[in-house]
C-alpha cells in the first residue's frame, strides 16, 4: 500500500525501497548499499544526492526529512557602521563612508 502525503505516519522510520518510494523530486534522507547516508531525491529511475551527484540504484532505504526546529523570534544584533569602507570599481580606490 503506497504512503500518502508529504509526511508519513512515523517520522524517522526507515522505509525499504522494496516497500515504497517517495515521489520524484522530493528531498528525503537515504541509506545506500555502500553504507552512505544523506539527503537525496529520485530523478527518473535513479537517485541523486542533494548536490546532484548520481547515486544510481544503490538506495536501499529512505525516510522523510525531519521537521525544522522551532526558533524564537529574536532580533539579530545591530552592528554599528558594518562596512565603513567600500571599493569603488570606477575609480579603483577604497571610499570611506
């Protein structure tokens, strides 16, 4: 029975590729027959790592990416005069602001 939706019943559960496959282009975590684990997606009948390097058909298991952690709404620190100088490409010199 195929699983439905972008999130599945048991987060973190490894799903054998013999039992089910994610939709094409959806980022998931995979484990390969060579012992590698990382983020990948299906492309045609093969898999590719997140950096688009081909994995081929060596993926044995996969699982959804975890939910992102909750982050408090914190203001970033203010930096006084973050760039007092800048390069002027027309004159070829540094300018003081």
